C-alpha cells in the first residue's frame, strides 16, 4: 500500500511498546522543535519522520509496527521512508555487547533517534562514546518488557456514581458481630477502629486473625464492645514485617559497539554498513528514488538570481515535482 498525499499524522496513545533494547531511544543533544526539522525530506518521508519524532521513548520502531498504527501508509511505504530517514541522518540501529559482572554476556540492539540531522562522522563518534558505558539499570536478563497502555474507561454519569465500597478493615470489624454476638460493634466503633485494623492487615494479618483476636476468651457479658476491641487491637498488634533487603543488581557494561542495518538487522560483523544501511538495503532504497542524505549548510538552497529571464525567479520544489510525476505514473 502506498502513502497518498500526506498531512500531519501523529501516533496514538495505543502505539505498542517494544521489547527492551528495541524501542525508541533519544540520541540526545537535539535542537528545539521547529517547522523546518524535516524540510529536507520528501513529503511522505517527512510525515513518517514527524510520526516517529512524536513516539515516546520505548515505543516500537519497526516499520511493521509503525505501519500497523499509521492510518494511510502500508508496510512497504513505511519501510522505504524509514530507509531514507536513516540515510538522511536521523536514525541508527546500534548493537551493544553487554558484559555482566557474573561473566554472562549478550548482544542488545538499540534504536537511536535524532530529530536533528547527523552526519556519518557524528554517528561514528556516538558509537565510540557508547563503548564502556555502564548499563546496570537496563541490561536485565532476557531484556523483555511488555507494557501496554491501558484503555481509558468511560466515566459514569453523575447519577451513576457507584457507592464507595467499605475497606477490608472496616468490613472485618463490622462482621465481628456475626462471629460472636457479644461484640456488636457499631458503625461509629468500626470507623474509629478502622485505622488499627488496617495496621494489622498491613503487617500481614488476615481478617480471620483480627476476628479471632476480638472474640477469643470473651467474658460472659461485654458491656463496652468498642473499648474492648480497641484494647485488644492495640495490645495484640502483630509485629511489623521485616523488610527483605533486595539483592543489588549486577554491574553491567558495554564492551563492544557495532552498527547494524536498520532494515534487515545485518551488522558490521558480516557486511559493510553505510549511512545506517547495508549495501543491499541501501541499493533497494536508492532504487526507489532520490535519497536525501546529510547536506552541509553550504550546499543548502539559498536565494537565486534569475538573471532577468522570464520565470527564472520562480523557485521549484524538485521533490514535490518528482513525486507528482511518480504519482501520475502510478509509482506512488
């Protein structure tokens, strides 16, 4: 499916999160948002770039995931645009070899995004700086994380507001009467004693433990159930839970970093990576049409002098003209 004439499209809150290591990560040190952020890209590529730019950190960045959420562009269109965006210097897939202090090792693929266009030299420096980084906080065995955004539930109308349910502590106290008729705690007693019962529960006691503490060994007649209940809850309060000290995370460090192709996952161990893509994927993307790579400022379009010729002062957007011709030919 091709992508028709684009208009601003942003990701929905339901866009899926990726497994740890494969989601969007900011490369950092970006310029502020501006209308001209992606002016160097073709209209379709520009729309996909804006879509990706608005994804949150950790969101899935694969072309299939983006195509599934994008209302107009199919997988092939998104794949081609992602390749061009990569060649333009906004996106890189980097494999990091993680070594943990228990001598376990694993490869992790990171997806780095930069709203600001970066040159090949900038990305090469970025890769070198990743080598040796401490990644103790996010190496985690298996590197698996699934986070799905909760669907917002419809709020009830004002006249349909559900009644507030009593707490477990309150309910336990109210039901003591059923366990022993000599302890008929009133609603006021239950409200007054609720914090004490809640403290019991927070220390690991069960509602049954509270009921037994209030009914075991009662005298034949109880003249003040509320006072007796308070006395027993205070004196028989179970000890606080002993906090279990969590095991410290094992230290982990990046011990090797290599570039990977953003479209097929091949990496520098087996092929040459140029502009963030392997040779085969780059040739495929370039065959689709013009590629907008990193352009030095001195080569950016500036004012033109038409020399006084009719129509020479008209500035033509070559990208739009090419895409219009491709659409007319059924290529888009």
